[in-house]
C-alpha cells in the first residue's frame, strides 16, 4: 500500500518553461513534506520542504504547493534548466520519524 | 562542509558471503538512517538511530541484517549470508532532531551492492 504516490514516471519539459511534478499521499498523519533530487549513482539531494501548516514554500526557482484537503503537493521549477534533468522524489514525514518516499518522477529538460 | 559519506561506493560479492558497509554522518547530527533503494523504487526505510540507540527496525530488515552505531557517530550495516535479492543501493542519511518536530534528512552517495 503506497502512502506516497508519484503517478508520472517521467516528464519532458522544454528548457526555459515550467516543470510541474505532482505527488499524492494517503496518510493524513503526515505533517512534513520534502522533495529530493537524484542523479544516477548518487544519493538523493534535499531540495525543498513544506510543513503542513503552510500551503506554499518558495526557494529560488523551486516552489512547493500543498493542498491538504486534496492530499496533494506539487513542485514547480521555473525556468527549467538542463541541470534539472534528474529523478525527483516526493517524500512525507509523520510523527513516527520515518520518511516515506514515492517512486520518483524522471524529469527530462529538452534543449 | 563535509556531508554524509559512505564506504565502499560499490561492492560485488558472491552469494553467501558477509558484507559490511560504513556510514559517517554529518558531524553534529544525532540521527542516522539506513535505507535501501531498488530500481524503479524510492528509498525504503530500514532502520534508524538516535545517538547510539537503535530506535526502530523495518520488517524489511531480516535477521541477516544488523546495524550498529556504537559511539553515536559512524554506523555500520552488516548483511550476513548475502542473497541475490539483497542487490540494491544502500543509502545512509543523517539529521539533527531538535525541538522542532520536523527534520530534514541529508543523504550520502550510497553503496551499490551486487550479489552474484
């Protein structure tokens, strides 16, 4: 039973345009959400997070939106750059101290 | 600024052999986590430590797996009698758990294990 779902295995976006990666979760006890970026043969790199008391958090080109009623969050990258090509993992943290990851979305930035 | 380091980066072993991996967390971090990642999946939680105490173990962690963090700094993950199904990327992460309940975990580069 997947508690964190990333339904798009891959996404292709033109360089300079906006990339939108989506994530759904099922556990209402999750109160902290994170996005990680992963290049091949490397560990995940923390990108941005959001607490359940907020609905938006912005850091440079990256913005995460949280819709608690829909149990949905999204990561916006604008403008998309070639170095953004990677696998992006959505993750959620509840009160049991474990982070639950989605399966990831592979983002391809096209020239 | 040194992040989380893991050693070795790659390990090839024969089925039935024992392997041990090491993780050095970010120095001031009191929590250390082990995850396993297989192809097409996100990282899956295995176990974690707060200082030297092992607080939780996943059901994924069979009796052949053991983890230690003897002095509350580095940690080792040992797999005994390896099986081909153990082939995966083993990731270590660390975090600083303070008064704020929410923590961000920072990952190392991982150890890729191949069991032949």
